[in-house]
C-alpha cells in the first residue's frame, strides 16, 4: 500500500509562475493563483501549457484554494510536492516495504546544527536525511535542481554522525517511475556533488528509490543505482 493522497483533484493548464510559491493556472477557462509546494526551479516541468493536477484545500484561511501537486511530462506524471517524500518513505517503512534499521522511528531529530528527517533508535542510532527528486533528464534522476546550502550542510552533518559511530543514510526519493539511475546535478550545485561523493567515501549509505505515481497514491516502486563516478571535467 502506498501513501493515499486524499482530497479532490482538479486538472488544469499551467500558465506561469510569478514567484517561487505561486503559479497561475487555467481551470475551465478561468485563471487561478495556486500554491507551489516546491522551492526548486522546476523549469523543465512548469512549461506554459503543461497539464497539471491540483489538490483542492478545504482550509478557508488559506490564501490559495489549490496546491499544484502533479505535472505531466510527456506521458509521465511527476509529483512536485517535495515534503510528501518524507511521508511516502515513512509509510513504506511502516508497511515493511523497505528496511533501514531496527528500532523506534522518530521524526525531525536534531543533530549538531541540523535537523534530520528521521532517526531510528535501536541498538545504535540511524540518522536518515530524505531528499525529494523531481528533476529528470534522459531517464536519469537528478538532484538538486537549484543550489542547496542546506542540503550540503546536512550531508556534512551526516558524515560527522558516521564518524561518531552512528549509522548515516541519505535517501533520495524520486517522484517518478521511469528513471533508470540517479546522478547528482553537479552543473547546478558542484558543492552538493562533492559533499555526496565525500559522504560515500566516509561510509554514509546513499540510496535512491523511484516511485509509482498516480494522482491518488504514491508508493515506492524499487531502488535504482546511484552513480557518483562521473567525469565532471568532460562537461
């Protein structure tokens, strides 16, 4: 069982994105401002005319009535709601679809200057940081799609935790079902790529999971290879 996406879904046409948090879409000929739950650039997804799917909110206090959840890219559906990645992973752990350690699962755990998404408290502590991957090029999943100082800091904190005898894991959750493997987006953020490579060398576990996406449910499909052995000087 995947994570159910409750609520009414509305099909719309993407028009423009005036700022990071808002988009203008067309619903049945009417223009509507909707919330964008992703701070990434999403340039290859949010193209004028693209078909998008919105989730209607029943919260009357909200400025916008809809959240932009999914974007059609060719014949594929990609979820851009980045904070859902944690919930999808948590659901998969609880359902026993994937195993990252034995013990009690805790959310939002402070370590050093950072807050990690999860910690599994067992015989040892397992710190887990989740990254939502929405960028895809030629069937390859990539992250990040905008420079992320926070993401780099998290990786160095995970390296520190590993050096202190804990178990450290980076779980990249790709919100698409057709990608073959993962590569860090070194052209956009060389520091993130370098941090990820160092993390691997220091024994941090790095994995990427691709997901089956429908407008009503997101579930982990399977693990795909993470390729960090890339020649960045050839680009």
